[in-house]
C-alpha cells in the first residue's frame, strides 16, 4: 500500500470547513466573523510519549486529545486539524484502529481533518489543531492576579500511577490499574469547560508536564506567586487509594500526562466557576490562591509550610 492509498483508505473524509477540499497543497480555513484563530501543535514520539504496547485506537484518541487540550486551555472551539505521521511500514492492522480512535474523537468535537503528511520512519505523530475564540476572549497564561483562587479540573495523578505500574516500581489491584491506565492512554480534553470559563477565568493552562510545573508558567507570565493547599490537591487523584500520602502527593503535583485544566479566577467568580463546571459536566477543585509574593509555596492541612520540591517532566532532562 502506497502513501496516497494509505491516506485515501484511512484518513480521507468529506470536507466541511476546508474551502478547497482534500488534494491541494494547503487547506483554506476562515474563522467566523468576530473570531480569532487558535493554533497549536503537539508531537507524540514512541518511547518518549507512549509505550509500544499501547492500543492503537487509544493512541489515535490521545494524539488528538492532547492538542484539543491546548485549545481548551485557550477557551477555543475546535475547527480542524492536520496529521503528520511517520511509521516503519503501512501496517493495516495498526492503521485501522489508530484512525478509528483518532477520527471518533474528531467527530465528537466536530474537528475536521484537513491535511497533513505521511512518510516512512520511526513511529511519530504530529498534529496541528485549529480552533476559534471570540476576539479578546481567549484564556491566557498572563492574566492571574493576587487574590485569585486556583482550580484544577477532573482528576490528576492517575496517569503517573499507571506509568509506575508499567515501570514495575508499583503494584496495585487490577481494577485500579485499568482505571489509571485509561486516564493515561485516553485522556479527556476539557474543551467544554475551557469555553465555559471565558470571561470567568483570569488565566489557564493544561496540565501536561505536571501540575506544579505547568502552574509555574502561569505564575511566571503573570508575575505573581501562589500558595497550594496540599490536602486539597491530594483529593484530585481518583485511583490513588492504595498509595501512601507522600507518593500520592508526588504523583498529583508532578505526575504529568493528565490533560486537565489548571486555572485562576477571582473569589467573586466562585458561583460562576461552579456554574461553568456544571454546564461542562466537569468537576473542579479549588487548591490554593494567587499571591503578590513571587514563588510557589506548599502548605499542609494546618497551613504550615512544606519544604518539599517536586520536579515536573522536562523533555530534555
């Protein structure tokens, strides 16, 4: 099977948003009036971002989900995406479930595949996603203000738990492992929540490299600091009942691969945050507050400082 046969069989679909259709050198997209384009790219490399044993359908889902998560963090609505795929051979047994998982999530978010590239090489998946957001309404990393509450959506830490089981450093009951594994391999992009938070949140980012590490990007760009209540943060982990508190806290604060949203909002917006949570059917947990003093400080249930350092994921460490 050649390159263009591969594309026709697994990735060619009727077009809605690409003005020229599939087959030209570029896709032509236009946001609606009063909208700005939001664009993001993420790459998944075998052995670095996913295990060779992962179900191809789940990998297809995750490849798009991590990009949709970036749109969610911006408050954008998905429009379209491109796919650049390299693989050692045109393996139909792998391509069929991969494309099925990828396109099922695309359909769920009405996000159209409008182009890309395929080539022979090590397994590598790179997606560029396009969304739209009302002009001036995008969620940025630079808007947090002293006094803001800090929230996290959904569950955090389960992906790291599953990874440690795969590494052989931890053993947990099968049901708990399968739940954590699903969180690692098939994350849920919080697209609806991101859009619901427009005009409410002052800053947002998705949690890909670890909660504290990603939150630090908001603090740096907003030129503020934060206090995190570790007792609240530990409640974010859904599958961590079998862990001691130290490991549970580490996985929650520095685990990574969660693709939840961490965001800031003024205390006066607490009712609005709760309403956004309900409308998006996504739970949110308040874990701390933004402060004038720079830096990131952890406190225990009594409000006492915790002198612990948690290192988030670094692609080149």
